[in-house]
């Protein structure tokens, strides 16, 4: 692919379309690449790629209120002012605290202050498929978009250090902050969808988001044979909106078997879905060369 670093993010308008399954197979097929799992709210790519952690660090995100018990007089002013019910005279609920600082201003004894707390970790690992950057966000923690940016930066650093020309990014489903962070400044976005009404609707939403960035995009239709009429609707939408369809994968129960075996599908068997993913990757390589 030349000496220029290329980045591709795989996304889906909704969860459960097969996005991570596809990326795991692409990671097994691609050469000289870094994998970045940027679905930090529900990271699961590690289950298939089995990374060995070589470096890690804490992620400090949102601020929360912290009490100095030696100064607190338990007057209850903080509890009365907190609209989120996150603080009492006895404790601070870290998950409920929004870090707004009202309690800090309200406390007459200066017993409260806002502190940045660790709400996750980032990891740089080695796998049999190459280096991998990934993360773990604590349940209910905020600032996941910032954590995605850190994961991407770690992936770019190792790609430049090792002279690897490609980064494959597993983005979050939907159109939220983490998806935007995973899509920013990439060379290609791949939308994985399925021929259901929800799949079509959410594919259109994510396609509009990608179009806002002006990023080239392609579509991979999973379970394309479960509703031929809806598959045709997806094809028509892609034609009218200049989106390349790089593959139509049939429904196959061996996909679930491969997940249970914790290996990329293309290494589990060579059935129709695995073959379709191989052909899809060949087309993606051509798009990345443009």
C-alpha cells in the first residue's frame, strides 16, 4: 500500500450486525497493520485476537467531587444543592456525580473539591496478527470519546515506529461521540449492515454522518439472504448515494461457532461467509489504494 499510513474504520448504525466479526477476519487477512479496538464502551475484539499486553496506562476522564472529612461539618448543604442526588453528608456516588461543581461552591467549609479520577485503562498489545491498541472503560464512566482518541494515537504511534502502513479500527455502533472520534480523519469507512428495517434506518443515519466528514465509504451487507427485498433496498440506497457495496454475506450459523471458538471466522472454516469476507477484503484493499 505504499509508505503512506492509511486508516480504515468499520462502523455500524446498530449493534449486532457483525462489525467486530468482520474486522477480526480482516485483521487475520491483512498484512503489515495495526488493529485498534475503539469500541471502548463494549470492547470485545480481544476475545478473538487474544492480545498480550506490553504497555498500559490509566485513563483519567471526568471530574468528580471529593470530600475532605477533616473539614466537613456535615451541614448537608451539598446534599441539598445536588440535583443529581450524587452526594450525601456521608458519601459521594461517583457514577451519579456529573462534576458540575455546585457542591464545591455551596460548601461553607471548603470541604469539597473536584478531582480528575481514573475511569479506565488503555493497552498496547501484541497479537499473532500484529500490534493492537485497545482500552477498557469502567462501567458508567464518561469521556469515552477522549479514550477513543488515546487508543487511536497509540495505534498511530506504533504504526509509525514499526513502519506499518495500515490501521484497522473497530468503531462503536451508532452515531455518538465514540463513533465520531473513531471516524475522524480516516481514509475509508466501512458500514456493516443487515437487511432489516432497523438495519436500513441506522445504516442511513451512519452514512449521513460519514458524508458530513466527506470520508469515502463502502457497505458490507451481512445476512443478505434473510430478506432479499430489503437487501435490494440497501443496494438502491448505496447506488443513489455513491456507496460501494463490497460484499453480500449469507446467513451462516458457523459465524457463531467461530465466535464461541474465539478465532477469526476466516481461520475457523472456509465456507461462504469466510469466502465472502476474503473477497470483501480484496475490494477494500483496492479502495484504500485510491
